[in-house]
């Protein structure tokens, strides 16, 4: 009986392994006509948030950026995703993180292949553990890690002065390793350049107006 249980468990583990799709975590893929470098905050307008490719991006678009291309380990870049299409940003799971290349390759990430689904978010299985074709929803997120002190996306969001940014959400598929025969790892087709920005904090004038309004409200109540 124990041998049967162990054999069944091994089949479940194997099916889970087969079910994990893969995607290319890369923002320059020549074969897919994909090139979307990531930029720092806009010069003179650090709260401006932009999306879209420049004329030198692929596909070429008309967006412009004045911020520098992100480079090196001072910035963290992560891929977030979830199996299935139409998922929202809040539902995505962190899949992997890396840093940026330097020199003439600045703006582009150090590439990796990673699961298309996090634990518990596996591509559905057909009988006998054979995976079915599946798509996934993905988003790239990046931030200034302030010398390695800001280690997570949640920590970056908690500090308005920390420059952060995220791509638009795209759905791609079928994921690599899924289907019979297995599909190749898809690129993040549809994703475009974006920049980092900071969240504007309430100005002293705005706070003063709010305080004056509160005092007037309390006075009227009295």
C-alpha cells in the first residue's frame, strides 16, 4: 500500500513540474522584433509617468523620455505574472528578479527563463499529467533600490520618494513547456518601454488649505 501511495505522489509531483510554463524575461528579443528599454525619472518632472516605445524601440512608436537608461545593480527589476489572461495588477505574483545591464546595453535587463506560474498557479493538466496549452498575464516592475536597502516592490510602494515604475500588463501564450508537443518560451510581445517616477506628496499649501477647512468645519459645529 505504501509503495502505491509513493508512486501516486511521484506522479503528482511530476505532473506539477510539467505544468509549469515558461516565458522569456527579456526586453530585447530580436527574433520577436521586441526592444523596449526602461528609463529613469523624467528630468524636471520626476512625478511624470510614461509608457510607450520611442522611435528606436521595437515596435517603433513616438514616445520620448528625458531620463537616463537604467543600468547596474542600483535598480531592481522583477517579472510578475499569473497563468491565464485578463488578470489585474493586484492579482499577479512575483516570478523572478534581476538587475540591469550596463554600458551600451543599459536599459535592458539581465535575462532569465522562469516559471510562467508561481506555486499553486500551475497550468491545468490533461490526463496522465500531460499539460495543456495555456497563456499567462505578465508585468515588469522596477525601482531604485537605494543602495540595496529597498528589497521588495511593497517596500518601494510604501515610500513615495522612491522612484518606481511598472509596464502595462500583457497576455502571452502558449507558455513554453506546455502542450503536446511542448511550446517554445514566448517573448513578452506587446510590452513597451516605461519610466520610473515618484509619487507626489501633498504640498505645504495643500496641507494648509486642508487644515483651514478643518478649523472652519469645527467652528461651524460649535
